[in-house]
C-alpha cells in the first residue's frame, strides 16, 4: 500500500502476486485482503472514507487488480475529477 495521487491519505493496495481479476484471488489472498480492509477501517477511524476495487481492463494500462481507499465522501471537484480520470463513470444523481 502507498499514498496515491499526492494525497497522503489516499491509499492504493495491490496484491503481491499479479492478478487481473478479484476472482483469481486464492482463499489465503482473500483472507489477507480482509485484513487490509480491517487495517483501513482502523487507519481512517471514524472519518468518512470510501473504497473501490479496480480490475483494470480494456488496455488502459497493464491489466491488474487494485483497491483504492480514499478519505472523505464522494463529493467535490478533486475527487470527481480524479475518479473520472481513472475511468469511473460519475453521475450527478449518485452524489
């Protein structure tokens, strides 16, 4: 895990072994992923945050699985622009 996009509290986690899809994770890797999510809950505490799993496909980059953990709510120009740039479809009614 490491800070991402210049925000020290926006963290991206990537499995040690190269995986394209979350369905490729072994039982042991799923247990470890659960520990990552528990760590992130402790890291952010009671602060609002959201997470998302990305399965990068469609030749955007090297196909790979990764997770984003981002502080705050899905609002504001910075988050929306960053997520749109990453390929997330953002709809006003979902905010």
